[in-house]
C-alpha cells in the first residue's frame, strides 16, 4: 500500500519539474524577444533606414536669411554649408537629415554689413549653426512638417517648419522655410537711433541634388 502511493508522488514531482522548466524557458524566450525588440528599436535611424544618400548640387542649392529692418530689409546668404540627407527614392520620404554651416561666411552684399552680422552672431565664439532632424510629420492633406533641434549661438532649441520634397528620376529637390526668433537663442535685438532690426528672421532653403544607391 505504501509502495503504491510512492509511484504517483514521484510522477507528480517529475511533472512539476517539467512544468517549471517549461515555464522558465517561456519566460526566457519572451524576455529575449523583448530585449531583441528593444535593441532593434534603439538602433540609429540611419541603420534601419532604406533611403538613398542625397548628393547636393552646390551650384543649384542655397540657404537665405531674410532680415527685416526699419531702414531697409536685406537677404543674407550662407556661403559655406553642408548637408547629410537620406531619402526614400520611391516616396521621397526624408529619413535622416543633418545640416551645418559656417556663420562667418554669411554674405549680405555689403562688406560693412557682413562684418556687423559676424559681430552680432559672435562668430569668433560660435562659428557654427547645426540642425539635426528628429522626424517628419505628414498632415491629413499630405503637407509635411520637419521637426528637429537647432544649435545657434551656443543655444539648443527644438524647431519645426514646413517642407516640400520632390523626387523625379533620381533627382530630388527639398524646399522649406523656417521662422526663427533670434532672441530665443540669446542674440540681442539690434537698435541704433531710428534703426531697429526685427529679431524674427526667415530662413529659406532650396536644396537640389541626386540620389545614389
């Protein structure tokens, strides 16, 4: 009678051990899947992107800064800038963007004004402006809005602006306008007698280039 009771108990113990082992394996598999998914999501955007590099045509690309003032508005042009962009060659979707420019190379058409711009921007201390794209949002009507971070005058702020992207037979054009309040970046408002310069400037960019695989 005692021997008959021992067999079911042994079987019960073995079954429990098997069930416990199966549970541990399930937990390990699910934890591993979560870790793998987290690792994939943590990869840089450029690693997961399938976009083609954008090769900018410098002769056909420009970045202009529209400045309004009481005694005459003017347009300053960035003469030294570069971009690193990847796009989907089929849809034209912008996947990654990095932009940087040398502010000491800003030209307004008047040499004295170029010097004044450089002094105002404090290019000796803050020579670069840098933008890095975070995301591109598409509205229900198809309009695109770029979101990213801009570093100017030692200050870093989130900005957003509308963009238009056109892709045709391996050629791409990217146009947009960003509105910047320079006071947000620690730059002073220029006032001299009756002259006042609006601290809000418009940055127009037109980038044209080809896509490579």
